[in-house]
């Protein structure tokens, strides 16, 4: 069974911390979670909510509706009561308001407890966490130990005070509502699970790939990659530079990569736009670079804290002139770790910029995943740096014309040589040229690199369900994978004849490899995207000639839902 | 030991009489005299007549984008601080298009040597005004004279935290190479602003113009004295140009502060592999 827990309150009052603690505790008790935060672009004021869906089996998107609603204020109830059913538990402060009939009321006198224990308003969260764990049949073991670690430096008094608030919330439910408990969070044995969001997954992948330099300028929803990697710097040795602007960001990273160090940058659409000229520089100088692009609704400032997939065509076309790049769009946290690692390898092997796309949904939603697969992969993983060399024969040519288009890349410092990486069109040795013959040689050399990618490294979409039998096939990319996985499960339960194709390798696309997947014209193909124009559909048509007419598009800043997708089946 | 010839690439395409010839020779002379080879340093170039030195000077080089020679140099230094790093750019390149990078690089005290060809005009795009031009200077893009007052690069560098600020003149080869050597010997962000006549497009700031207005700083100037350095720098507004080290101080460099282990260049450090411990943050 899946249950959705939702907490709401005023922005600036710790909703994010409370929600992520609830997710962590649920995971530590052996459950799977998926969570999502909704918040306005403000530091204080406005309404914040945090939803966590918990389940005994892996969960990939939020389950619709609310099973347990924690109201830190009346507004939470008013705004979200439409999502409640007769079995929903509503935690509220009877001194503030009482929910209408038709739900299971769980009274927790927050104000009274605060007054009695002389706590600040923010401690409401702690009371709410205690009550939430009680409602789901958990005990307080994990929460109490988290407080011990979290407040170690602040001393025993702070620890016991926090623990006391949690116990009071917990006891309230046990005393008055024991019959309303949902035993979903009883302790279960499970292997090591990690709870992380897409930005943390990218950060983890970057460290695993031996990225040693990360440069960024803060921009929601990409900023937490910068802060996560900076926080890890003392441990990992990665140098993290918060530069003056995104133009500096990418040029600094290209300088570091030129010098031989794996480097990456990250931003959202606006900051990425400032980087575009230098992406083109990466193209002609063949300096590898990984670019993390976490989308949010645009244009311009748009809706900074909401989600959208509207920068795909921009990413694919970012940069003047014709040059090679690879765009990946991992679908969930596990793919984000593994494909980030792959992105660094691809950048080195093909000596191209590789863009790893995310969006607010994937960047900020947490998901619990098994660590085993990641650990197994990392046991044997060695960075593949392609044709990078530390020494070369005298007379080395940086842009030597080769069959596969890839030239050996010499790390600067070899005492037998020197060379320039040149933003002008160049000869094989790097010197500037305007010769027609040399121009064609270099353009063709660079272009050949993608033949190797399409043959050896392009990955076909993940197919969910029975593609042969299905009458309807949904096509999506990036963060829509989560909702596809859950929709597949629902479709099975409902006996719907559907299948799903999820693309993570979105550019370039192989016509030869993809055409067979779309060969059956009796099927209904439906594009599913979090944007208003169906950008992947356009890209697919441009690259392969495959045209999809039917679309499920959402562009109100909110993630797609299982219901909206299956309504078209 | 490397010779001038070892550093010499293609024959320059600069106009006859251009100040860039002198600057190019001064850079090579300084590099030879310091005992460098083309394999022992990294250089970044911007775009412009100065940036075209990419083909004339042998080194490990990145000829990047207009205005961006400073950030690329910063990245190189952070990745491998064992090699000296030098950014070669023009005044429009570094103080106009890349102005933001310039002032933040001063703040960071990145250990890079910045050599600016300051000719007060855009040569490669055939004669538009540069941000260093005097107010009222007429050009193709400002036929009625430039409205803005000139940028004051030396004062800007001093006030934003540069730890070495010098000025030289393209007509004085020996002085230029001395200043370039001093910049390389300084640990931290070093600016050498070189006053350079553009014989083709700038008919005002000519060799005779500078000959009459430059003067060498002597023993009476104390480069440690920031206020005095600023006073000298601001003589620009009276069309007086001090040559020499205006300001020098010491501060930890950016890479020394940013790196965990400054004893080994980032490039050569051991790979971090404690993935299990790192994942525990997410349990």
C-alpha cells in the first residue's frame, strides 16, 4: 500500500527540514519513499508544503490524494482539504480550528504544548514529526537518535528538549487516536537504502567520476549542487569555485579541463543562457566539459521554484556554429548518479561538452534507492579518459585528423611539446587557419566523433510494459520516468493495454536504431512532456523523421500525474 | 636553456609600427631570461590584435573568447598550479567585455599574470572606441566623441585587491620585460598595463604622445603605500603616465586557500574513493 503524508505551514518555519527528516526516517525503517516540496520563491511568508509518499515497494512519484495531512496552520487545511477522503487523518490544533466532518480528526494541541514546554513556534515541527510517526505505527527510535547527532554540539539540554517535543506529539496520538493508526512504518529489514534528490545524485556522481573542479553561480533549482559539493570539499578534495557570473563559471571550468582536470559547471536556464558562447568554445577547442542544467519554468525569471522541461531544444542547440555535443536526461536519482558518471566519460572520450539535464522535480524531490547497485558499479568503475595522454612524441599535433575523429589530447606540461587549443578554426597543430581545405578537414573530423557515440554509447529508450502488445505507447524523457513507472503499475492493475518509452539519451538520436521502435503504425503513440510545445517530439522528428501527433503536455509548473497520462490510454 | 627562437611561432601579422611588436618581444625576452621553455607555462589569450599573439608565441595556450582570458587562466591555475599562468589580453577585451572578471580576479588574488595591451581603441574591428579612451575621443562608433570618462585600470586593480600593479610602455622594451619578470616573480594577481600606440586607428595616443607624458617611478615611490599608489594611478586623468611598479603587497593566493592539499597540484592528486562513507550522508 502507498500512503501520502503532507505537511503544510508558513514559509520559513522549517517545513523542508521536517519533510526530509520524515523521508529519512521512513527509509531507515525499511520503507521506500518519494517526496516533493512546493514552495513560493520567498524566504519568509507564503505557504509551503512537503509531500512524502511511503510504500513497502519502490515508489517513483507522489501518490495522488492525501492520507495524512499535518496542518501547522489553518491555511494548510483550507488549501488542501479537497485532496482529503473519508479515511484521511488530519492533524490540527483544536485551539486554532476544527476540520469539517468526513475525515478522521487527530487533535494535537500545538499551542498548548508550546506554552507548557516554553518552546518557540518552530518546535511545532518537532511535535508534528512525533505525531506523524505515531500515526504510521512507528516508534521514535530514529528521530530521537537523529536529534542526538544533529544537536550534539549544542549540548544535552537542546537534545532532550527536542526529544521532549517529539514525545509529546507522539503521546497525543497514542492516547487519543490509537484506533486510527496506519501500520505503514513498522520496522522492516531491508538492504542499505539512500534517500537523495537529483542534485545530490548529480553531486555524488560527479565525485564518483573523479570530477575535481566544479564552478557555479547560484540559481534555483541548481544551487544545491554547488552547496553540496562545496560542503564535501574538505573530504573529497574537489575545488569548488563560486564565480562572479556564469560566463566566468564556464570559462574557468574550460581552463581547468584544458589543464587536464575533470571539470563541471551547473545552472538553470538563465545562467545556462549566459554560458552558451563558451559551449561553442568547448566544441571547437574539443575541451571536455560536463554541464548540469536544471530546468525551471521560463522565459526569463519565469517561476523559479516550480518545474518544467522547456529547455530541451535550447540545450540541444546551445552554441553558435556547428559542433558536437551530447545531451543526457536521467529519469531518476539512480540514473542521475550512473549517467553523471557516464557523462564525464563521454566528455573525455569524445572531447565534447556533455549536458546533463534535470528539472526542479528531479533536482529537489527525494527518492529512496537501494545502494547496492551503485556500490557494485563503483567497485569496478575506473574513469575512462579516452585519448588523454601525459606525454607524446615531439611534434605532437593536438587536432590530428584521425579515422574516428578523436585526436590524442596531451595534458599541458609535457616537456617535449607545446600546443594551443584555438577558438579560431585551426590546423592539426592548433595554429589558426582560414584555408578551405583545412576547414573542411577539421569540420569533418569533429563530426566523425558522433558516429562513434551513436554506434557505441547511444542508449535506446527504456521500455516499460509490453511494447509489442500495447495499443497505446507513451513517450517521454527526463524526469517523466517516475510518473511512467507508477503509471505502468496502475495500468497493469486496471488492465490497460499500454507501454512506455523513456528516453535518457536525448541528443544526438540514432534514426537507424529508433525507427524499429515506432514501426507499428496501428498503435497510438502519445508524447508526454512537462512543457507546452512538445519539444522532444520536435527533436525526434528533426533527428529521425518520426512524428508523434498526440500529446499530453503540462506547463503550469507542476509535475505530470499518473491520472492525466492514463486518461489518454 | 630556451632561446627567443624557441618561443617564436608564426611571423606576426600586426601592422608595421604597432606597439604589439614590442610587447611580443618583451614577453619572449622575459620568458627566456626567467629560464622558461614553451612547455613550462600556460598562457590564455583573448580576442583582438593582442589575442592574435596565439600564433606568434609558443606555449601551452588556450586562445579562448573575447573578454574571457582571465577566467580561463584562473581555471588553469587551479587545476595545475605547478605551472605559471599568464593571461594576455587587450584593454577592450579585459576592461570592457571582461571587466567583471577583472575586478573579481583582483579580489581573489588568483596567482595569474595579466598583461594588457592598452591601445585605447578597437583595432581588429577597425577603429571603434575602447573603454580606456579619453572623454570626447571621436571614433567610428562615437563620431561625436565618447560620452563616458575613461576607465582607470590601475586604480581599479589597486582598490579591488590586486597584489601587484605595474605599468609600462610599448616603446620601452627593456622596461616592459623588467615589469613582466617582476609580475612573474610576484606570488598572486599581477597586472602589467602596457600603454600601446595603435598606429592605424588611434591618431591621438601615438608614440610622441606617450614619450612626452610617461615618466619612470624612482626610489621616492613606495609601492607598499596604497594611497600613494592610487595618487600615481589617477594621474591618468591629467594625462601623466607613471611607469613601474605602482603597488605591491602580499596576501595568500586563491589556490592556496581553496585547496585542501596545496603541496600537490589538483591534477596529480590521488582520486577520492571513499564512496561508502559519502553515501552515509543519505541514510
